[in-house]
C-alpha cells in the first residue's frame, strides 16, 4: 500500500491510500462496504474511519476514508509513512 495524501476541512479529515500493485484480492467485497466504519492499522498506528469509496482503473486502486474527529492525534502518527510502501490493515466494524 502507499499513503498518498491527507486533506482536511472543518468537519473531517480525508485519508487517501493508493494500492501499489494493480491487484487487491478482496476488491469485490470492498465495493459493497462504502459507508462502513473501519479500523485502519498502519504498522502500530491505529485510527477509526469511515470507508468512503474505492476507485480503480487500469493503473491503480485508490481507497478513501473519512475521519470525523481525531481528538487524540492518531492521524498524525500516519505521517511518517507518507510516500513509503507499507502494509495497510483495515477491519470493517459496522
């Protein structure tokens, strides 16, 4: 996985992840999950988020998550992984 960017407005933060390979083994399952609450784990950093969308074309797969409130600064712990390859684990809670 590859962490691409984070953006923020007055209500939420958005995390966008690019999948490095052109394959995601469970992509069909993900297509049914937008709107679900997800626990995102990168290395030892963990944050809860809403899974918003998955976009794919012939070159890449992009996963988008919204974070409504990050009062503990958990998203900031993901910054060191920006621009690097890493394993992203996400578990749908709802």
